C-alpha cells in the first residue's frame, strides 16, 4: 500500500478470543496503535444540524445489528446493539452533503491545498476504468483522513464505526472469517484480479457477499478506517486472503490518505 507507515497486524482467531498479534516479521507487538491519534480536530467547526433527516437525504441507510456476547482483543465484552451503515461512505453521498451543507462541508476540508474538490477528484481517479460513468457516484469515497471522516460522521449524526462494531458486523458472533462464511471468491468481494481491471467499484456490486444484517462490502473494495484508526476488511488492491478476512487489522495514522481507504458510519441504539 502506497505511503504505508504502519504495520500489518495479523491475528489468530479462536472462540476464546484473539491470539497474539504479530507484525509482518513475525515479532510480537505490544500495542496495536503505536502513535497517538490525538491531533487538531476540525469536528467542532461543523456542529451537527438537521441530523434527523440529513443522513437519509444523502442516501445513508442504517441496519440494526443486535448485540451479544463477543470476545474482542482477548477481553470479554458485551457488544452493544447498534445500527451500521449499509455501505461505506460514497462519492455521491459527499456530493449531496456538499449541496445541502456547503459551508460546513468546506470547513471540514480546510487543510491548505486539500479541498473537497480534491477529495472528489482523487476518488474518481481511483475508480476502475471499466465502471460506467452513471455508476461512478456509487463508488466509495477515498483519500479522506481520519479527522475529516469523524467530522462528516458528526455532521450527519453518526460516528465512524468502531473496531468492535465493525468486527461484529463482519464476523458475526461465531468468528466466521467473512460475513458470508469462510470461502473467498470474486463473486462475493471486490479485490485484486490479476486478469482484470482493478480499482474501486460501486457499492452493493457483490450481493452474494452481503452480511446477515444487510451490510455490503465489509470485505474488499476499500479498507475501512475505524474510529480507533485501524483499517479493516481489505481493499480492491489486496492480494492476500489473509488481509481479506474479518480478523485482519492494519494500523494506519489518522493523517494518512490512500486511494484504497474509505470509512463506514454507525449509530448507537439506546
């Protein structure tokens, strides 16, 4: 992955929990996150308004996911019931949000020489060349950073999905390797095809890979950066089946941008 500054983390799944985490050299890691995620946040600049219908107006659909006993990072936990976004955040969603809340969206993308237009150009540039123009807005938004993702989430009354939420959605409560089971093929996920044209593709393109609760593309298409700044799920550029599974984790810094990284939103159900 271009611009990598983190470590690939692999975990061994058991019903009793995760095994030790190893980096790509096979050395044990004491921490999954080795750099503080604290930094200058722009969330406060986009105070949430009209959240009750704004998400629906941009096409965000949330699916209820029941909690249950679940083991995470070797620590027993009661996973809360929550609502997970049906898909990763798309180009079209950002464009609609820009139409509805232009000033607030522009405040999110306030870094010098990195505007909302630049994010859109990068996202279109990551799309596989054979995707029809009419379908391109349904491809994932990429090259946002972790702070921008959190600010978008707050604007629409949501949060970036946490690791626990993401893994509950992708692995169920029985520790399956992928939302649909344990196998892997191109009929169920968007990932590297040595004989094909590669890049991001429209969400919901692989209905055979949908989760039991109705979430699409948890595996493949784009890595999804969680609230803890850890990537999950693999991407269109992933070759290894080990990365394209619910238990694989990839450390990434919140400031980093990549055309294989997107994000998914969630809402707490009280």
